[in-house]
C-alpha cells in the first residue's frame, strides 16, 4: 500500500511528496484504512456537496422565476394604464362624434336624446374602466401569488438538497463504518 502511495506521489510531484505520501500511506495502513475506504469517503463527501449544490441551483432558478413574476407586475401596471387610457380615448371620440352628429342636426345637446346618449356612453366607459382595473388587479394578484409560490418552492428545494446530501453522507459513512 505504501508503495502505491509513493508511486502516485512520485508521478505527481517528486521526492518530498513521495515521502509524505509514503508516511500517510503507512499511517493509513497502520490504522486499518484502505484505499477503497479513502476513495469511498471522498466519493461520499463529493456526493454531499453535489446534492447540496443541486438544491441550491434549483433554489436559485426558482428565485429567478419569482423575480420575473414580480417584474411582470410592473408590466401589468403599465398595461392597465394603457387599457384605461384607450377606454378614455374611445369615450372622448364617441361623445365627440355624437355631439357633432346631434349638433349638425340642430338638436340641443343639453337634454333629451343627446344627453341620454352621452350618459349611456359614460356608463359604458365606466363599466369598461372598472373591468380594466379589475383585470389588472387580478393579474397582479396572480403574479404575486406565483412569486410567493416560487420562493416557497426555492426554500423547499434548498432543504431537500441539504437533506439529500446529509442522508447520502450518513449512508456512505455508515457503509464505511460497516467495513471495519
């Protein structure tokens, strides 16, 4: 065993490393630790690190999706402002067209059919504005809920990676302990 360590150390770095490796190999051989045990221990530690890193990577991806959902709320606000602006512009155009038509026919705009048509146009615009606001609020609520769900899933992914790493580590170290 010591010769194997000395040979590996000689390939990697020369005499001082070979002497160190020989000493380490001799100590390992004296304590009953084999190369297979060392390799299994190293693989176990790498498995722990890998599982935790995978959980953290998944958590980072989910947090990025949460940030995207939060930024979409701002876009939805702008879209809501645009929808309401379109409704108001359509209202102004419709009332203007009605007023021109009634005025051209010589009808007084302050009462009667002209006033009723104007009142109806305002009522329809009010309904459209209410609908646009409700739509915006609903979409923003859904985006906030989605962001919260992503953040919750990120926490779960991080915990799952940690638990998976610890479980794998315990199994690996139990297997090593079972050899001796």
